């Protein structure tokens, strides 16, 4: 999961700096999410086809991106004080 967080942090940083996100970076985070324990757990919990597990994993990846962005804003606010 730490790899996913690190990749998400890099994407958020790139966007914060006004840069574009290359499709390769999006593929990398998608690959990390797909290989993460979140997908395995989602698939077990849903006991269904992998498409549902993928959807749930991408929703969780969105949450991770939101947390990373929130953490980044807090750090910036504290640094500005």
C-alpha cells in the first residue's frame, strides 16, 4: 500500500505544480492498485467478478489521492505559519 501512496503523492505534487499527468503515470498507479491487497480483499468481500473489485479498488484509490492531497495542504498550511 505504501507504493500506492507514494505514487499518489507524486501525482498530487505534479498537479500542484501545474504539470500534466502523463498517461504512463496513471497506468502505473492503476497497476499498483490492481496488485494491491485492496483488490484482493475487495474481490473476496464482493465474491463477484473482477470488474466489481476493480471498480471498488479505483474508488479506494480516489480516497487515497484525496487523503494525500489533504495531508499535503495541511503541511503547506503549517509551513506557512
